[in-house]
C-alpha cells in the first residue's frame, strides 16, 4: 500500500517529522524515525532524516504504513456556517499581507479542543481572506476573554510573531472589572502561580503591573499589563487577592453575587509591537455587556 502527498506552500521549510504530525496525525517520534530509516517514508523517492526540511511541491511517499493502527487520526474540524464566518470577519480591525487583527468575541476558542468545538482557526480557514493560505494562531486568549487577537496568514509571519510574543516584545493591556475596591491604586503582582499537569505540580513565576482606573460600589475597573504569559494569569492573580473578575465561573469566591453577569469582564484592550522599525498599535472597542456593567457600577472609563 502506498500513499503520496504533495507539500503545499504553507509548510515550506518545515521539518519532515513536524509535517507528519501536523498533516497526518499524532504519530510517535520513535515510529517516525524508524519509518524514515527503513524507507517506509521517503521524500522525492529518497531516504532522509527526521530533521530534513521539506520544500513546496516536494513529494512524500508512505509505503506499507499502518495508518489505522499506528496513527491517532486528527480530530474532526468545526464546519462554520456562512453567517458565522461573516460575523467574525466583521470583527476584523486590520487586514494586511502578513496577518489579521480582530476584536475577538467572548465565548469562542482560538483553536478546537476536547471541550470546545467552535474556534477561530477553523472559522477563518473557510474565509476568503485565507483562500490561498491558512490561519496560524500566534498567541493565546482564553475562550471567555474578548478583545485584540492576531492571526498570521503565512508560516514565516507566524514564526516572527510567535517569537515576538515569546520574547515579550508585544506589550499587552487588558481591562477588567473585579469585585471589591483595591487598597492600592497601582503596583505590581510578582508572585508564583501553581498549576497541575496531571499529578505534576508546576510552579511558575507571574508578573503583572496593575492600575486602578476607577472604583465604586464594591467594584473596581483595572488596567492590567502582564509581563509573563501564564495560563489564566490575570484571573488567578485577582482571585488570589480576594477580588475575582466579574463573570469568572472558575476563579470565584463562594459569596460572589450570582447572575449579575454571564460574561467574563476581562478584555484584551490593546497590543503594541514593532516589526522592521514599523510600530503597530491595535485597540479593541469594549463589548456592550462590559460597558453596561461599567454603567451599572458607575465606573468611568475615559476612552
């Protein structure tokens, strides 16, 4: 049995072992190595190493490869309707040759997973904007967090943007409405956060600069500038000081008022970065439900 594949432009200069996992399925690295050595996987009819980088229009052949037994097949992708595609396209702030920037809605994941099907990557993969390429996720934003989000159009752009985020050269500003009134009007949270990977306890350093924009009636409007990018960092840090974010169903106090708002009051308001000496600044307008709670709590945001 033989199966053949042609490398498309989105995978140019990618390692072949990564291409296999990316395009075929979750195959163990040991099986990939063994199959390449034995010639069960060949590139342009030649044996190669797993570190070899493939090029556009290369031909990859699989010989007598037990796909069903050895491979965990890729999950079924979310199939968006035209209405869903259009509604997300309407959220775009900027659309250039390298990436798009959109004001992500609350309640939608960036990528599909076991707990979430509807996601931006699958939605934009069906958009005319990505007709000749595909969307690349370059950073994270929680499903229930709204605001500025960047999706790369090309692999090279994705690598560059991912590096900027990893090297902390992208400056992010969030807005949050939390329970209670902070004692300090500004400062820094610089403490460890704990998470678990199965039974493994992982301690991670987390740093965020905060500033109180306004506070009233047992609520505070905060400007948050995370330096590190830990999972649920801002939500965990506010929960740790006893002042969780409104609408947070995971990090909440037992006596938190129920039903006051179904949305998480955390918004990615602005990001700034530089590419080739060009400064990029993107700002996402506040959702209506966020502005409604500001009004209810009589909090002022001078935008």
